[in-house]
């Protein structure tokens, strides 16, 4: 990774990522009349969503999907949908019909089937090309819900899958690498000192995405824009 801007604080990195997302959405709206975005969950995007929610965007023309979701009900505190609703959809007033959540309350196979059907219905093709996907990085170097050791990382093809994450004892629904690679843009927001080691490893160790899934974000076929704060970037050369 070279020439990656490093921001002083998590808030500054989040604001820059929100601004990049806004501008990619505007470009998509101008070119195609709609914008289709897939966002990540966890805790890192909160500040970014707070910043984005205050921006003047035509929320009626933006479709929201998830890069990954935990198989929990939408009211669960672990739900990525719930976090996004709190920090983005409610404050911005996003119309419900533009929110394409994973039905985490259903059995995983059914949640996957419904999500795939919703993606197909919105994109009207059998393979989606998102305008932007926003990703994060876990301290164990996972990205999306592609955790170290996951065989689907090397599988070509497939839009999304249900994966059982052993270490969390939890099912999740995740977009697959080909979908992430097919997006027109990838924004990766990583902040906090607990991510420094994972960032150092994905950038300095031999390319082996099955062991270090975050390396998918460095792929030449899918250049990503990184937004890091100083703490996360501490281990980078
Ligand atoms: C999720 C996410 C996930 C996330 C990383 C980082 O559901 O957990 O979408 O892939 O990007 O786990 O999470 P934090 O921001 O909580 O560190």
C-alpha cells in the first residue's frame, strides 16, 4: 500500500470516507439516475454514517444493501441493519423501500435466498454491480464476513453466501469476493489501534487471502480506497 492518506482521528477518517461515498453516490445518480450501495456493519462505520446522514443527498434514489449481516433479528444490538438505521436511515429520512436488509431473523438459508432475490429484483440482472461497497477490517484480518480459513474466499463466482463463523458461533450472510470485485468502487474504513496489527499483516505478509482475507482489499483487480486513522496505521511502513 502506498500513498494512503492517514487521518489524525477516527472522526477525520470517517468524515473523509463519508465525503468519498457522497461523491461516488452523486456520480452514480448523475450517470445512471440511481445509486446502489452496500455498507458494512460492526462499530467503525457509525461515525461515517453520522457524517453522511447530514449531507444533502437525494435519498429517494439510493438503494442500500449490506456487505454482511449477522443472523440476528433486526432489533438485536448486534444487527448491522439496526446500527445503520440508528446512525443513517433515521436521521437522514431514508425511505423504507430503498432499504434492502438481510432478514437475519430467518434461518440462514432462507435469509440468503431472500437477500439474493432482492438483489436480483433491484439490479434486474443475475450479477450485481454495486456503485460502491464500503468495507471494514477485523482485528483477525477478516473483511465482510469472510473470516480466516473460509473456503469461499477462493471460490470463483457467487453473489453472496451464508457462512457459519466458528469463533463467534454465529451464522452470517456475506457478499462474496466476486461481488466485491465487481463493484465500481470500494471504500475501506479502518480505525483504532486494535486494527494496527491486522493492517500490518495484510500489507506485509505474503499474499494468501484465505489466511488473511483482508488481502482481498489489496487485489489489483479491485483497487480500494483506504481511510485510516493514525492509530490503525501505526504498523505500516
Ligand atoms: C460485521 C462487519 C465486519 C466489520 C469488521 C470490523 O458485521 O462485523 O460488517 O465485516 O467490517 O468486523 O468491525 P468493527 O468495525 O466492529 O471493528
